[in-house]
C-alpha cells in the first residue's frame, strides 16, 4: 500500500471554518499531509496503536474493504504483548497467559495459528515464609479457600465503596493481618488486578467476567498470535501521535512528530496510562464524560525480572513459588519456566505500590533485590543468573502502566463509556474500554472488534 502527500487545501479550509479550535488547528498543517490511497470501500481509517486492540480492528476493517493505516509510537508492534528472546527462549515481558481458555477468542487465535500451549496449574506451587521455611501445601490450600470466600463476600456485599484494604480490615481484622492471608491478597489479588490493595475498589474489584478453564501459556511466544492479524496491513512504527483533530464533516487529521495523516475515521487504542497523561491532544477535547472516566479508572502495574541460570536451583516441576516477603508486593510470586520451555529460567514478580517504586530503580538494583528473595527460598549460595530481563511498564512512555483496574470511586460505566463513539469520526479501544474483560488480552481483542464495527456502521 502506498501513502502519498496530497494537496488538501480545500479540505483544510473547510475544516478550519467548521472547527471551534481553528487557531490551534491551523498550526497542525505546517507539516506534510498524507492520505492513504482509497480502497474499494472509499473510506479510510487511521488506527493509533499497534497493540492487539488496534491490530484486531485493522484486520476486521481491511477484510471489509476499508483502507487502514496503523500508527505505532514504539519501534515494534504488539503493545503490551511483548515477547523477549534475549535469553535464548521466549520470555513474556507483558501478557503472559491466556486467562480462561474455554471459548476464549485468544485461545481460538492460538489454535488457528497452530500455537503450542501449556496448561499452568495454580495448584502446583510451593510457598515459603519470610524466613525461607516452606509451608504445608494443605495449609496454603485451606487458607486460599478462605481468602476467596472472604473476597467474594466483600465483592458481593458492599453498599458503599471503599479501598479493599479498608474493607478487609473492617470485615475480617484478624484474618487480614494473618501473614498467609496478607501474602495471598498481594500475590493473588494485586497480581490479578495490577492494583495496590489500598487503591482497589472493594465494590467492583472482582465483578468483571472471566472465561473458564486453567490458564495456559504460549510456548513459542505470545507475539506469534499477532502474525495473522498483521498480514497486508500498513503499519508505521516510531510514529508517536501528538495531536488528533476530528470533525463530523471534515474528517480526521492525525499529527505525529513529522507528518500529518488524513482519514475519514480514527480509532485510538493507546493504553489508559497515555490517555491519563494527556500525551495526545484532542481537538476538540474529548467529551467531559470520557475525560472523567479516564481520570477515575485506575492504571496498575506488574514488574517482572526474568533470570536465566546456568544450573537449576529449585524443584524442576514446581510451576509457581510464593514468598511471604515482609514488604507488601515485593517479589512474592515466581514462575518456573522449566516445565514448558526446558530452560533454567525463573521470573520474579512484584505488584502494587512496590512495583511502582522498584521500577524507578536501575535494572541492576532490581536484579539484586529480586535475588535476595530467591536466596531466601533456595539458599544463600544461589549464584546470580547469567542473564536477566527486567520490565518497567510504569516508566515506558508509551504505556505508563501495565493494565487498568477498578479504582475506588469508579464504576463499570466508567470503563464502558470509553468505548462509546465520539461524534462520527472517533472512537477509543483497548482493554480499559470494557469493564467485563478489562485488564486482559481477550478484553483488548474484543474491544478492537467492537471499534471496527462502530467505525463501519458510522461511515455507512
């Protein structure tokens, strides 16, 4: 597909006449203007962001005869699906599991593309206290059941919202102070939601839906799922969008650092963290109802340090390790990669407030801190890994967090309203635009399909 500069002075004049922000918009057009060659539908769509929401929308639109251009700010596609092979094996910096494979559209994509999957079992674990003593499997399982029951009771019985930490203290003060219960609240709840427990809505934290079945990992890498979605689609990387001017009659003008692109419709799929930071200027501004929702919905974080060792220093077939670190969220959950990629790789995870803090440190400090946790479990003589990978989603300028969560003060409508079209030329997509499946790859994928449908129906 070829994109060529084109003289659009008439369109620009008309746009300036009808725009309430004409003085500001006029500055947009000091750069080159580009518009894609028109396909059989006669309509063009720009998609901002090449994560799975954007790529899904692009695939559906292109297959329906629309001309599509995807603009991606970073140097690679995938968004928060980011598979790193620097350790010689696929390591997921972002999305790591297909959560609930039964009838899950992501599992269907994996099957269609012949991906090899491995079932991870939450029941396959070993948990250690802060001194490194392994606790009984039975005791952890029984407390896990009590933990689930208490959270279900809170999630279904709230009449007034408050932080989950306060709800736990109010309803189960003794239980909430138990070291095992506190560990589960971080390793399970903060991990699942990406949120510090003191910011998580007690009313809505677990009211979203899920698919059933035990989670699976994609052995050859999550990024392999993207290949069928990208076939034949024009994608430009290193094109951070700075400004979007949109109008029902004049169409859309999207400004990057060096160019302006024109289209009939735009789908904005950037992460919630980018919207919160207002890194993209919208002309006119997004409606107040959208701006308020962006402010109220939370953007969480999960930090990973994947470590590759020369030798195995932990039980080979145990899939998960838990450590009751005394600091909430600090390297308290570990994934053993050995069962599914046959490599001596262990990934340490941090959550919540600790995740935000540790990501401000340099990678060597993160490794040193994670290895203190590893040595607590497997002995002080455990050597440093030969290689490692550390993530910093909160510090990434194109994500500014890992995934969205139900923050105190927000409600399901705040998520869902973000998927509502804005006029006749703009809509948003991404995991943060659907309360039902927020924080998941399948939620992002389904939002992309919805956005494509909205665009097609609007342009009819």
